[in-house]
């Protein structure tokens, strides 16, 4: 089965241009999802300014819960995730974000020859100062 069109593939590498754009805005100091199968980003304390591109499988809800938990500790968390607005995790965690940036079109991930088979979003949790405010939703445009 082609992993591009199935749920078998969970590791989509962030497009370098998108990461550079977000890093210029937010100045990240930690990535709890490095390309290292032995590292468990769910089991560690996150940095102050986090970029999170979690595995996109069934466990993504745990990553979203952890993002909200870390934000409540006063940390910035920016996530690149599939825009799956019909899921429980989206409504339980993502709708509590400060910003939801919907990406126009489909991303082309750096390690795949064509566009992703799903829409994507950048989600921003700003910590206690803004946690719980009505989330801002805006389109990011093409990246």
C-alpha cells in the first residue's frame, strides 16, 4: 500500500521554508519531535519556545494534550498538524489554542515528492497570559 494515501505514514518532515518562517517569528529553542526513534518527547519537560511536528497517527491527541499542558506552564508551543477538525483531539485541545493558522492548499513535505493528502494547520499556544481566549483563525496563504 502506498503510505502517501494511507494512515501507515506518520512522520512527515517539516518543510524547511515553513520552519524558517515560523522560527523567524517565534525563535524556537526546543523540538520535542526530533528525527530520533529513541527520544520520547512526551516524557520530557519542554523548552520555553517549542516547535512541535508530532507523529500524525492515532497518538496525535497525546501530543496535543501535552502542548496544552506545557502552555499552561507558561511556555510557547507552535504545532504543525493535520487540520482534522472532525476529531475529538481537535476539539478538546486545539480549539483552546490562541491561534489556528489554516494553510492554504496542501503542504509539500521535504521528504516526499508530492503534496500531502491532507490539509494542514499551524497551531499556536501562547501560555497562561492568553490561554483560554477565543482562538484566532486565519489563513497562512501558500507556503
